[in-house]
C-alpha cells in the first residue's frame, strides 16, 4: 500500500470547487510534484494533507492510518511554505532547534539532531548567524532544516523556491533533491514551474481546475503529454492538425485546414535541412539565442512552427533562409481533447 494516500479528496469553498475527487498514491521515499497553473488547487491539497484546511469529503491515509481529521500537530508532517517565516531574533541553530524544544526532546539529543541536520543542509558553518545575516538560499535551507529536524514521515513543500532568483532556484532544486535522497524522505512538492517539477521529481502530478489530469514520470510526461493543455504547459509544443495513415500511424495534414486529430510535436524533435528536402518547407522568420540552443520561428504552409536546435558552436541560420523541415514520424503525439479548462 502506498505510504500517503488521498482517496476521493475534495474541498469546497462556498460555490468554488477548489479540489475535486482527487485520488493520489505517494510511495515511501518518493519525491512527487503537484504541478499546475495558479489557482488549480495545489496549495489547498497540500494544506488538507498538513491538516491546516478542513476536508470537505474523501480521506487521507498515512501509512495506512486515517488522518483525515487528525490535528496538524499529531500528524507530525514537515512543512515548508512559500513564505517560510524564520524567527528573526533567533540564531540559525535556535530556529532549527525550536520544534524539538516544543516537543520536549532532551537537550543533548536536540544538540545532536540539530548538528546533523545543519550539516545536511550545509549550514553547519553558519549556526550562530541570524536570519538577516543569511542569503535567500541559506534562509531557505534553514526552513528546510527546521522541517527535517523533527524527522517527519512526509515532507510537504509549497513553492519552496519561488522567492529565489533564477540561478539560485536551479541550484536549490538540486539541493532539495540531494537532501531528499540522502534522508530518503517521502516528499510532496507543489510548484507551478514545469522545469522544477521535471528536473527533480520521481513522478509529476498535473493539476487543472481542481483535478488531476496526468500522473507520470517526468520523461514520460514530457514525451507523452495526454492533452493539448498539458503539452503546452509542460515544455513547448507545436500543435498540428493531422489524421492517420493506412497503417494507423499519425501524420500531419500537409494542406492547411482541419484534420480530425490534434498532434503535438516538440520543437527540438524537428530537424532543419536543405530547402527542397524533408516533409515540409519553411522560411525562418526570427531566431532567438538561448545560450545552449537557438530557437527559430519558421513560417510554413501549415502555420508557424517553433524549432529548437542545439548550439553546437557553429554559426546559426539567418532569418529569411528557406529550409526543409523533417521529423521522425513516430514522435508525433496524438492529444486528447481537454476535458477541463485550466
Ligand atoms: N480560503 C479560501 N477561501 C475561498 N476560496 C479559496 C480559499 N483558498 C483557496 N481558494 C480558492 O481555491 C482555488 C484553489 O486555490 P489554491 O489551492 O490556492 O491554488 P494553487 O495553490 O494551485 O494556486 C482557487 O480558486 C482559490 O481562489
Ligand atoms: Mg499555491
């Protein structure tokens, strides 16, 4: 049985269905992300698990125990919210020790556990500092240490990196993953950032309008987005009209107009080759330099396509160039119609 289970969980605020009949199983030791646009019910789901928001219907099971109506403190879960308020008048060490003192843990054990967790988040050199003497990333680590020191069965993270700037964010993503693996702690992380979800999760849960619309490992989610919305929300996608050939495989309609299928083709799956060759002809309208890649916008008979090519150190193609476009037929993904609007 899964370690943390949500069974037909829902939350209504008056007329608003914030979370609708949600089933979810998080395995022990797994890092799972809840990914979705603002307002889709991620925080509400996490808060119900933490016990800060009452459940309207459904059940929450932790290691087989029904905790749906248990007091937050008795659940003993580790929580890090978007705005992790540290105690400003306490040192890093005292901030981290606070939860253990409240739990009346003996002083020598507190000292041991705080030292261990500060080492884990690489703040052992800064134990005597105050929050104002720390960088944003270091404060974030204190918040994480504070949650981890109580050795909770589950760690709940709500957009833990959203206050950090881009470079630090990426570094901290990998830090969270490293720490999560080292401790082996079951973790549910809320994010609206698809790159964050894809890069460090074992599995990603996509939410839209209070509902789960896909659960998959990051690679599978990216390569096989189920719906039109997901294909655009998780990575970039070219949406094309198409139909099936005589073997049943998807193919792009070469004439503009309606095929009966919506297809998704990732920008990096398209090759740019000599004009006259390939499946489609196009003209480069604009190009953007992304550092490790070039992004081209290309005008074709079936609409404007986005193509991403690796920066291999060679000069990029010029705007105005006529090119052939080609792609492996099996990388066209057939999308389902969105059943909910985000
Ligand atoms: N305390 C509340 N009272 C009324 N509506 C709320 C409350 N909290 C959240 N909601 C609504 O529930 C929906 C989901 O919100 P939330 O879980 O915060 O989304 P997310 O975290 O995905 O951005 C939104 O429509 C939001 O306006
Ligand atoms: Mg939220």
